[in-house]
């Protein structure tokens, strides 16, 4: 089972505790920490996090999510508003156990706020332990397990029939929320790599929208790694094309925007050309613009083959 850890920014100080305790008691599962961490610049409400949880679960990038907010109840209600999410509320160990055994959901929300219904570290650890004590969905009490399992199946069917698909839902909600969740790069990039095609395609379209004023534009800049030069940190990597940056445009790493420059057969010092694509790295914080100097519109395969000398060390998708 793949378990995602993600909670509201208001309780970022407990992210490490949530992650470490889940790893301890779900030892046979893969546990992925999506924050929100104390060092993250962006702050996310429980409502925004619930949309990200919906993405993770509906895309099948993860199977289960452990989450929370100050009260735990707000996150539970928000998650249950998402298509395909059945989230429980677990302020105490037995609440966690009963939800996982009877309701067999795919997310659980814990109260994490000291001034709310947080009941100490011992209660917290015992609650996490109860979540993963036994395989989910066995029913409780055991003498009524068959009826409980049947009721749960009916409930899930009713929920499915009453809800839209996740992409349809996302198209109908406030565009400002979409802009916000797209900035949670660790979640978005994980879904792009591990999520089902329908969700990944929707995300690609939305990410591409953010570059609509970039692709097709004419840019100029400086070549700091000309054709034939060696990588400054990895001298075994030799640049088969010119590589530089757009003057005055900042990239995701806080430095000027990097570009691969196609269409020149000799080393350059400066360039001016048209952006024909963007290579979006899904395991790094910077994207690379693809610039054509000669007006040629290269194919996806030609672009990917040309930049593979460096991008082979990263994961990513080509946007155009």
C-alpha cells in the first residue's frame, strides 16, 4: 500500500511526527511525505489540502492518506466533499480502528492543534497504531462482519453515483484554488508520474496554461555553457548544444531561466530565438525552456533526444 502524508500548513510543526509515526506502524507500506513542512514558503488551508488529497487518491497515485488540521474535523469534512474520497475522523485510537475496519475508507483526519482536541503524544501514537493494526475492511464486531462489509459496499456505491469525476469537479471549482494547488509541486509532480492517465493529462493541460505566454514568444539571453563545453560540476557531461539563460527572467530555482538552444552548430555567446516547448521536471524545482534559433519546429522526439544528455538524470514531461 502507498500511503500519503499531508496536512494543513497550520499544523506544519507536526508533519514530521505524522510522517515518522505512520512509517513506524505501517512498516510494510511505502509512505510518502507531501508536507506541509515548516520550511515551505506557501501556506495551504485545509480546504486546499483536501483538493490535493482528492487528486492523489483519484489518480491512484496513493492508496490511503493520513491527514489532519487543527481540529481534524474541518479536514474530514473537506475531504468528504471530494469525489472518490471517504475520510474518517480519529481523535482517539478506537475511532481510528472502527473507521478502518467498518467504513474501510481511503483517508483519515486527526486533530493536531494543541488548543483543539489534541490529546497528547501518547494518544496520537496509539491512534496511528490502531489505523494499521489489521488489514482494512474486516468488519466489526467480527460476529457482524459480513453485514458491515455489505453496508460499506452499498455506501461506496451510493457515493460514487452521487459524485462527479475528479477532472470534471476540478473544472467547476474556483480557478484561484486551481492556481494554488498547482503550486504544491511535490504533489502535482507525483501525480504526473504515478497517477492514472486521465488525471495526469488534465494536470498537463493546466500546467501548459501557465506557459501560454511563454511558448511561441521570442526571447534573448546569454550562453554560459556553449556547445562543446563541460558541465561546471560534472565535467564528464559535454554539452552537444548551446545552453544558457534568458536575461532578466527568473526560473524556479531563483536564478535566471535556463534554456536549451537548438539550431546552432557552433558555440555561441548570446542568443535570440523562439520558445517552442518547456521541459517540466517532475523531481526538481526548475523547468527548462526549449528555444529554436532557426525557426524550425522540432518534433517531441527530436527535442527529447537532444536534451537527454542532461535530462536523463531527471524525470520530466515535455509541454508544448
